[in-house]
C-alpha cells in the first residue's frame, strides 16, 4: 500500500466519506457500536487502531508521525 501523509484536511475528508477508524493503514466504516469495536483492541499494541474523530484534534506534528 502506498504511504499517504495524514493531515487534518485528509482526516476531515475521510470522516465526510463515512469512515470511522484507521487500522493498520486501512480506513474502516464500522457498523454497530463504535466503542465496542474499539474496546476489542484496548489492551493490544497491534493492530494500530485510531478513531478519526480523535485524530482530527491532534496537532499536525503528531499526525505526521503516523
């Protein structure tokens, strides 16, 4: 998969397209309870799972590290 630079504008676009999370570099639309989905990965280092609504609040400097 091609590396995409993640920035706030890109995250806002993904949210507008209906995506909820990014997990191991893949955008996912979650059917059902989002918090329940995220809880599955709370105690695990892998897969890397990020809530887009949370990422959009991160500083650009932190986003560039993803």
